[in-house]
């Protein structure tokens, strides 16, 4: 069975797949040349996707033998699931194994947005230790309200982290959670959450319903002291609206791990602002988590090639 990879595999996935399949992967790093990749796709029964490719009808036309796609991330917005299903191709992702790593970074960005960790470092780095001007004071987390938009596994894992800092947690979700009392959280409508929360954390999946949900109207409902944190996908936010909200003081701060576009060009207007922290989509990037994601993606491939249900299969 032949498996093609769209980028460099972690060693753990490389070892598993190289032993059990004919593995075509670009281990030297960087982007596999398109012509090379297209020739691999023509033969591949399995595809290991690092998320840097768009899988749509045009892509699938180049890969007529595909049986399974393993996306090495929890998000799979780069893949047209309906098209894969129509071609009988199973799609797997990597939920669960990255929850703690992503929740840790979300909490870290909440803390950064309150206490200016990144800004403080920039201040010191530029030789301004003694000048408080321009840095100002932070705000306490204790007693503040965190509003989580999209309470899945990752959002739920942020709850105890925030509660450890004595924050009150409210959430908005498509479905109300039966365990909200046990979690010590309460439900709010989307507008209520925006108007009430001191910190707004976005953990929704990117879908047609959530694309652009943080627009000018949404930012206008937030408090001028609100901090906005995004660890979901950049396209959930209208970047220009975020820029304007920060520039005009409509909201106080943003700390984001994802942005549209990615990579964010070095001369992007967002980077001219002093009230933003941007990290380069690293929420799941710990050694342990990346290895666990790679192993799960490899297991998804092997199951799909054998015609079994995938350990983590994306439902239509
Ligand atoms: C995911 O798994 O979707 C993360 O965003 C990857 O970093």
C-alpha cells in the first residue's frame, strides 16, 4: 500500500508508516515540489496531510486511488469532507491528544493579555526597563469573567485553568451543556457573553456558520476593557474588524495564536499595534503532543488502508 505525505513527518509517524507501507514523504523539510507530490498522489492509497494543502475535488482528481486521508491536526477545514465521502475516502483527524497543550496556550494567552508578558519582554529587550510609560499596569484575572465561545473538549479544559485563577466562567455553545453546574459555569447567549465577558476566548471549529462571526458588530458589543483571545482559526475573525477594534480602543487587547492570513506577513497592519500578542499557530506544538498527533494520524492511515473504521474518524 502506498502512502504519500504532504510534508515532513515526525519520526514516530515516519517509522510506523515506513515499516508497514510504501511511504513517499519529503523528509528533508520545506515544501515538497508540486510535480513530485502530484506524481505521488497518482499512486497513493493513503494521504498523510499536515494541513498545508487544500483537499477539494480538483485535488482528489489527482489521487484516484485514495482510500484514506489522515489529517495531522484536530482542525480539518482545509478538507472538503463531503467530496471525500462522495469518493468513498475516509478522513481522520487528531482530537483528544492535543487538548491539554492547546488549553495551556489558551490560558497563557489569557494571562498574557492581562499581564503584558510579551509586551513586557519587548520593553526590556528594547532597553526600556526603567520606563514604565507605555507599558502601564495589567489587570487581575481573579474576579473577572471569562467568556468561552465554543465549549468543546479544548474550551472545557480551559475552565479549570481559569477557575484556578479565580475567574468566573460563562460559555456560549450551539448546545447547552448538561454538565454546566458540575463544571461551575453558566450559559450565555452570544450577545450577552460579548457584553459581559472581560476576556473572550474563541475555541469554535471553523465552519460556514462560524466564519467571520467576530466582525465589526461583535467587537462593538464588547467592553472597552475586553481582552480577545483566539486559538481556533483565523477565519473565525474578520481581521480588518479586529484591527479597527484594537486601533480605536473598542477593545483593550488581543492575544491570538491564529490569524487570517497565515503566515502573517511581517508588514501586516496588525503588527503596527501595541495592544496585540500574536503567536505563530503553536497551540499544539509541544514535543509530546506532536508525537501523539503523529501516532494517531499514522494509526488512522493504517486502519483506513485495512478497511477498518479509523480510531479518530471525521463524521459527515
Ligand atoms: C489543530 O490541530 O487543528 C491545531 O490548530 C494544529 O496546530
